[in-house]
C-alpha cells in the first residue's frame, strides 16, 4: 500500500499541470488555459493516496488469482489490472469530480468545488468512471508487465541493467502510460464532460461530442495526454519501485 501511495504522489506532482490542460481542452474552456495549472491538486493529492493504494492492492490480488496454466502472462496482467480498475474507480470518483470542477472553474478552488457539487454531485460520474477505469488499468498493467519482460530478455537485459537503476521502471511506466491513454482517452473525455457538469450521463455526453465535433472530439487533449504519459507514469512506477525495494531491503537495480 505504501508503494502504491508513493507512485500516486509522484504521478500527481509531475503530471498535474498536463492533466489540467487536458481537462480544460476536453471541457471546452477557451480562456485562461494556463492559469492555475495546479488548481484542484489538493483534491487529487487527497484522493491519490487511497486511489493508488486501492489500485496497487487490487492489482496484486488480481495477479495472485488461481489462473489456468493455459492463460498467458499478458492476459493475467490485463485481468489483474481490470480488477484494480474496479477497486480504484470506486475510490477515485468523488475526488476526480472535485478535481475536474476546480480545474474548469479555478476561481472557486478545491473546497468551493466540493461545496458546489454536494454529496450527489460527487458520485454523479461513477458509471463513467468505472467504464473508463477498468479497461484503462487493464491495458496499463498489461503494457507495463510486457515491457518489463521485454527488457529482461537475455539479449537486452544486460544492457538495461548497466543503465541507471531507475531507467527500466521509468521506461516501463512510460510505455504503459502511452498504451493506457491510447485506449482510455475517448472514455476519459466523456467522463470529464459529465464531471465538469457539461452533460447528464454517459450516452448524452457521447452523443453531444459526436454531434458537435465528430470522432476527433473524443480525442481532444491528445497532445497534452501524450506529453504527460511518459514523465508522469514513469515517475509513478519509479516511486513504486523505490519504495518496494527499500521496504524489502533489495537492491534497486532489480527490475520492478
């Protein structure tokens, strides 16, 4: 749990400005794009510890399930990631609602956003959050484990091990982040519009985006998402890696 929390804090501190720009593009904000890039970070930091704890614990439990021998390792990682997405989605939904409202209305701040939403508003985007969280986490952890396995290959492993101890987890996290967002961005765009108060439900948000902007509307903020994917997710996996190895007393040169 501590390792998961460390990963979440690292991801937030590195990636939050990019996330703010993504949210503003997705929700149609046209003025003050670069103002208050850390607006809403308080809500995210409050939510990121329980969220990443839930994600990482869920993933660990999912990996330990009794899979049939014929199930390949990448499928086990994907299934474990989906399990993590269910647990994490339940935790992060209210915090994301506050974060997104504060990012799109920076003048009201984190606490103003929470008060304006009320209890029901905090959970209004739960179905969209789950639809987004489950496949995105499945793809993230699958891509992470496939990347680590590839870098441990006999032909490449020695070369990677000679580099900085954190290169391997950083690269694995960056690759996982890119893979995750290639799949998750359309779902995230719909979720963002719901939690920003721009649409009432998943279907209504999807129809509105398609009607006004076409397919490309689901990929608004793509540039900021990709700019964030490598440093933020690389930092997250490095944070997990360092804490895990520190607590276990193992050499940091060992891959995650």
